[in-house]
C-alpha cells in the first residue's frame, strides 16, 4: 500500500481487499425443470451440474465454486419447487433443505423457462417462507 494515502483511502483499500477475498454467494431457485442446473454450468463455465432436459435431476442442494479475475464466487443449485412429480408436496422439505445447506446468499436468481412468459404468483408463495427465514 502506498505511503501517501489518507487514512480513509487506506481503510477503503483494506475493505476492497476483504471483499475480494470473500466469495459472492449466489442461490438459484425456480420451478422443477426451469434450467437451474444449466445456469450453474454457464456461471461456472464448465459442465459440472447434471441437466435433464426439463426433467428434475437435482434432489438436493448442490454447491459449486468458481473464480473470475481473482474474485471467487459460490453457486448453490437447488431442487425445483412447485414440482409436478408423483410424490408432490416436497416443497416444505426442499425449503428446509435449502435453509440448512445454504449460507445466506448475496444474490438470489429466480430461473424460469424461456417459454414461461409470466411469473405465477403462486410460485412466489412457495418461496416466501425461505426468503423470510431468519
């Protein structure tokens, strides 16, 4: 660090370095088959998450890490909510799983299929208990 910096400038540089060392946490949420795992692969830049062509393939929370220009990030792939599987009613269990496995994220990404041209309010109701969790 240069010697001619003012105290506030030094503090700002220290804070920026701390931020640089702290990974940004991104949690992907959305309906079953929306493309969350495909989004993980794009964010990581490699085929690390299994994808299923609109079929659910993520039964648990998966954690991935990456780095861009020295900045690290974590991506959490989650099970799809509002699923149409024969054993419906998994939403409560999936939300509990997310709460127990995801460090509070810095960014939530809601992933929707491209043909889905609108957001269903009922989908938001499924996520509300998790977003407002303490």
